[in-house]
């Protein structure tokens, strides 16, 4: 009886990731997640490659996710590399 919220975003950019757009989506998902309570789990799916971000940008993104309560971002690398196991791990949390 745990709700899962999944936000699919294709507008973040493939080569140059729009961090402001991604941040807005994190905050919007956090607001929706808050209405479902503590038990809700949320994730963002994107075809963007987040490994192309700088080290500082990735650390900032991880902090934003932790603060907002968004559990995970599935980027192109996770989707292309053993997606089923990553998804099962997310669903077990």
C-alpha cells in the first residue's frame, strides 16, 4: 500500500542538461510527494546523461534529491545498463 510517483522528463536536454528545469521538476515532484505522506516513493526518469554534469553539479543534485524526498533519478545510463535490477532495487526501498 505504498504509492510510487514516477515523473518522466524528456525536455532536460541530451548534450547540455538544463539544471534549472530539472530543479523545478524536483520541487514539483516533492510537493506532490508531500501530499501522499512519508510512505510515498518518487523517481524521475530521463533520457539525459547525468554523468556529463560536473562533480559539483552532481553533488548539488544529490543534496536536492535528499532534501526534497525524491528517491532516485534514472538517467540514460541506468536505463540502458541493467534497468530491471535498478528498478527492482528502487521498488524494494
